C-alpha cells in the first residue's frame, strides 16, 4: 500500500510539472482552477451537489423559482405535451419521462417512464400526422419516433428508428431536433473535438429531413455545437446558440447566438466570434483563403461571455 501511495504521489508531481510546462510554453493553455486540476488527476469529478440547489440561484424581479419534480437523473431539456404535461429526457438512464401535476399542487405527482433503453436521448419534438401524434426522439446515433396517446399518457406500437447512421464518436454527444413551420425536421450535430477539421460533413452542421427521415439536407455549416435553436414568432427567422472552443484563455472566444440562413457558413473551425481567425486553423491559411473565409463566414448576432456555454433557447 505504501509503495502504491508513493507511485501515486510521483505521478501527481509529474503531472503537475507537465501542466506547468504546458502553461508556460503552449499559447492559450491555462489552468483556471486548482480544484479542476485535482479532480482531473484523481478522477473524483466535481464537488458533491448541495442539498438546496435553488438557494444558489438568483432570479429577476417578477419571477419565482420552485421545485416541480426531482429524482430525474441527469434531467436535460423539456417539452410540453398537447395535454399540458411535461416531457423530460434523462440521457444517463436512456429514458424519456412524462411528468404530470394531476392534483394542482404545482408539483409533479406522476412520473411515467414513457420509453427506455435509448442511447443518451436529448432532442424531442411532437409531430401530428392526421390522427396520429408522433413523439420524435434524438439519440446520439439516431432519430426515432413512437406514437403517443396523450390523453392516456401511453405509447402505441413500437419505437421506430428513422435516421440510423448519425456520427456518434468523439465529443459533443447531444442531438437537438425540432420541426419547422415548413414541415421539415431540423437536427444539429456538434463537433467531435475541441477544434479540428471534420471528415463527416454532418458534423458542426444543422441538417433537415422529411418526417419519415428521408431527404437529408445539410442546411447550415460551421456551427461548432449548436445545442439550442428556435424560430422567432414575428418573422419566422431561425436562431441557434453555439458554444465556442476552449484553450484560448478565459475570455476568448465568445459563445454565440446566430441567425441561421439556408446554406450559411458560421466560421468554425477557421473563425471565432466576430471575424477572428483561429490561431490553429484560420491563421495557417494563405492570405487568399483567409480573405475568402472571412467574406463567407456569417458573424453572430450576439456574443455571450467566453465559456458561457449557451444551450437551450425558446421564443
């Protein structure tokens, strides 16, 4: 045991030495927290959750924060059903839950696992096809659907995977979907890395499909990780959040809100934020290519703080 402890201490010291060297000699490499370093080296992860999470949050005047439901592991993204219930994804357990407040206490008293056994479900949307109401689910590698009777909160028939070959290796595992007013199903897939040139054109892109999963089109590109998107109700323009890259310091580049245009290119991995050439990829291009990239890239309509990681959005 003593020998194992000595080995661990030596490994920690060598790791710290390596990180010090990287910080001093690699541009943009920073260690912003000693706790992050310790957690990374020991594998302990983040500090344990506090008992009263809402007490850590602040809200604007006129808003109120209450607990609606708990015991939803890794709850992520929500969708209201046609009957006023709430769908919540649990990627960690591969389950989509339906929550209902049947006794009007402003807390969910029903927690129904609608469908389980999924591969990190994230995006959800509902599509009405005649008398059939379909629940569409975006898994990391696929998009599927299942018919739902909302009045009885029950599924009908089998879950059908419509799109089955989405890239699922590397980073940024979330897949967000939403139907547009044009009847197409829009889907975003983030990058496989912090910064690189992707080989699969469906990475760092927004795509769209017919409701049956056919007719794949790449709608917009250069979006490093657009997790949330929605259409403005006053003019039906499409907007999407985008997470900027890491390892360029604590204050750069900004995360983004982009107005998405059909065929638009939004810069990544060559351009960050408002026309700044990336030091790893944009700066290495020839003067002619730099000019062409800058001319082609559409800048964001708003810049968030660096590493702010904007995710879901809704009008």
